[in-house]
C-alpha cells in the first residue's frame, strides 16, 4: 500500500495530483481518448492500452473475461498502470431488462427507478462494465422523436426526481462497491427539442426555457453527484453543444460546480465539421476541448490533436490537466486502481436472479397506465374459460424489451400468452398469426378478446422517429374487423412513445398502456389484467389526439388570450389532448377534498404547507399518484399555466382516506428570470392538487 495510486487512504485529489505530475503530455492526452471494443481479438486496443493512448473503452456485453485481459495490459504493461474505464449503454437493465425509462417515469415512484438502476449496475458490473451512459434526462415534448422512450417525459420536476433516483441507484453511496457503476447524465442539453422530432436536429431554445425546463434535471443530477455528463449532439442558437463553453464550462462546471468529466456523444467532436463550425478535425478538437469536453467518444480527435494544440499554446496546459484530473478522479472514485478486474464468476450468479426478475416485474406493473376502462371489463375474471389473444405483440418477445437491450435476450422474456396460460391454467388461451379470418374465428369462440398491439422495439429509440402516432399499419383494421363481432375487448398497447389511441379507445372496453415492459412483460401485464395488482401508473407525457397537436405539453406558458376559451383552438380537432399529463385510471376511484394551505403569506425564503384529503371511494385497495401544481400568477417573465411541484404515490384501502402533504419553498417557487438569476418573486401563487394535470381543487398564497 505504499504506492499512493493504490492506497485508498490517501485523499483522491492527492492521488490524482501525484499521478498527474508523473504523466507525460502523451499519457495525459491518452486519458482523453475513448475507444471502442467491437470484436475480439483486441490487438489494436492492447497496443493503445500498453502505450497509454487510451483512457476508456466502450464495450459490448458478456465479455468480462476479455475485459480483464485487456485491463491487465493497461495495468501491468503500461508505464503508469492507469486502469481503463469500461463503459456501455446499460439503459434500462443489463441482462434483466426493466421497462424503458419513459415507462419507469410513469410509475411516479423514484424507488422503482432507483431499484432498476441498482439491479442494472449489479449485473453490468459483474459483466466488467463500470460506467453506464445513462440516465438520459432530456425533456421530451415531441412523441415523434424516437428517443422519448429513453426519457423521463415532459416535466422538469418529474424528470429531476427520476434522474436523482437513477444516479443513486447506479452509483450508490460507495462507487468502489463491486455492484456499483458510474452514471452519466445525458444528453446535456436540449436534445429532446429537436425540430420536427427528427433525431440530431437543431433545437431552438431560448435561454429562459433552457434554464427553467431543459437544464433542470441536469442540475438535479449534478447535485445528486453524477460522475459524468454526456454532451448533446445538436446545436442551440447556432452553437453545437460540443463547442459551447457557455453550456459545458460556464454553467455545468463553474456555476454548478460539477467535478466529474464531460464525455462527447459518439463521434460528435468530429461532427463539428459537419455542423459547419470547424474546418477540420484539428479545429474540431480545439473547439470542443476548450469548450469543456473532457473525453472524446470514438472520434480520436483529442488523441490526434490535443497534444499539438497544447504545444502550440492554442490550449493551455492547465485545461489539459483539468480534464485529466476529472477522468482520474472518476477512476479513483470507482476504486479501479485497487480493483481493476472483474470477478467473471459473479456474472452467472447475479444475472436474471430472482431478486432482479421480481424487481423488473414490480417496475413493469407499477409503470402501466390504465387509459380507459369504461366498460369496467377489467380486471378480468379468473373464471374466464376462453380468451383470444390477437395482434403482433402477443408473441413478440424481442419487441417487448424496448430500445437498448444490449445484453437482453428474447429467450429470457416472458410473453403475454405464456403468462396468461400460467395464470389461467384451465382457460383456453388461443392466439393466432396475422390472418384476420383466423383471428375472427378465435374471437368468436372466446369470452374475451385481448388485443396485443403497439410498436416493436425497433420503432423507438435513437434515430427511430416517425410522422404518425397511429398504431403501426394494419393494426386498427384488425381491431375494427374483430370488434365488429361485439365481443368484450381489451387492448394492451406496447410502445416507446405516446400514441394516438382515440379510435382504439372507442372500440375497446378497456385499454392498458404497457410501454415496453422488459423481461417480465407477460407476468406484469397479466398481474394487472387479472387485478393481482391494481394499476396506478400515470402518464409522464401528454398523449395527443393526433400528430397535428405536437409539440404538446401541459406546462405551456399563458398566452395573451388565455382567458378566452375560444382563442388558440384548432378548427379541425379538439384542442385538448387525448389524455393529459399525469393521467391514469385505477380499479379504485379517488376523491380529493379539503385542500388546505398553511399560510396566506410567506417571505421569499419561506415555505408553505399544502395538504389535501384523498379518499379511496372504490371497492378495492389501490394506489393514487397525488400531484401538486403551482402557478406563479404575476412575474417578471411569462410563467407556465401550471407546473408540477410535488407528487406522492399513496396506497389506500377501499374507503380509506389520507391527508397528503406537500411543502412548497424556495426550490419549488423559484425560477430563472430574464437576467438568468434564479429567485422567488413576490406575488400571488395558485396551487392545485389532484390526480392529473387538470386538477381543479385550488388554493392560493402570497409571497411578500
Ligand atoms: C447516443 C448515446 C450513446 C452513444 C454510445 C450515441 O449515438 O446518442 O446516447 O450513449 O451513442 O453508444
């Protein structure tokens, strides 16, 4: 333990300074370089590791043994023995796939997100991965954008709470623990505002909206101690984020005090050339490195040019030291110098273990949103003797995992038909291929028809954007033809984005939105259909009626004609969405009464307690997400109609009532004004509490 690099008792700053002082410029630049392991053998990478030309490697899954071999080269054969940092896109589970992040947000339960992250971290770490490129916390208001699936939805407050939970779940209290990994807040920032919902596209975001909306989850993640941040591909106001010193250095590192490191997105340093702000790779490297990117993902521009740029004085040596210190700090925090290798034996013990499967099932169940149950057909009776399960998602095991499932395997996934047969062993569960006449024949013989509809996993995620929110081709025709038989019908819709389901809801007695639930998909859906668990998920994003309403979100600013119900409408469609943000039904029903506000008047640094009584007026126990919204009535800049400022998921037995409390203080009431400063402004505030963003129970108070 005399070597301070490997002595955990020496403070991290001292260890990294000591190491830095011994590094040549080439070795420093090597730490900025992030390569990719795509295949084995890895001889090119071994040379890079041996010569200190690489600090981090993106890895495929299932390679712990190979990763140890490569690590051994870095640790034992390079001059200073700096271990490599292995990263991967472990987005919603590793081998045990959890619901997509948008679904997890629909649980409105940060514990679901934290647990999902912890299970993923445990499995990924056992696979040799010590860094994940997640959580993604881009605010997404446009369901055409395929990456909405990876987001926590449209609301800064909900996304911030989920982002904090994810960071905690991945990193834990102690990053040196063998089941914890470094998290990465991405994509900083504004990526979700891509014009036209097309991936990588320009985002026109004012500073006011950037600060009050898009940056909020990142600010929360930094406060929660996230170890790395990934820059966003797109540009804002003419400057790609990868070249924005304002975004990466002034706000992130200086204003927020972020002491982790910034990684570029894939090849994005080099892409500054395509953006048209750099003439060549050298210029791109200089722009991006000076702006604040520390780790160059795959483009090798830093490796090729940062040394030269420092030599020529175009970049200061202290900027190089700062970037390297940030990366070394992460490696020390992870305990990589003491424990660079992975115990490959652990993998088989932890993956798909009972605990992780149970957590995935619970997460999936808690994330499902009951959109419609007008016919009160759900929950289904266990006495059903026959059921027809129709539609493309009935047996699409791979599709149920959702986007990003690198280590996931279709054969691990529990499908809907198998889960139904397991739960209803005496019922005749018939399923069919795509032929409508066979479907009709099955439907005729069934007590209940269950449609399994929606999007395959390849229809959302990166670069999978669409111009229609209707169900994929053919699905509605199939539903129409079967619904004509007049049987009781339930639709379970899987998907990575809000879909325009108005017609489906008219045709079916019940519609359950199940997102992409992951490995335990079938079990979770059946738990909800049979009422084993009462659904309690709520929409983390507005569901429009049609793509023509997009972009649409509840927390829009008030217009000059906000008080005129005839103004700002569509002529050819209702203006209201199909389902508002925060919406979701239960097999129980909840009533809100007696909203109380503790103070009429508070100082700007004071707080007020808001409470409400929530009663379960249904016949079975259930969970309700109680939501608190605020409007700042008069402020120096226009403020949203209402903004979510607190939520609690509470369990209530039939007939039971609980008083649910929220505290509204500076954190909830402040906003960034025109001068870029965050403060609470005096004046009147309205507050609403209810079960979705249309909550009507209202109170008010004043800040003086
Ligand atoms: C995506 C990132 C991802 C990276 C590495 C990029 O194309 O935008 O979210 O982490 O690839 O796979």
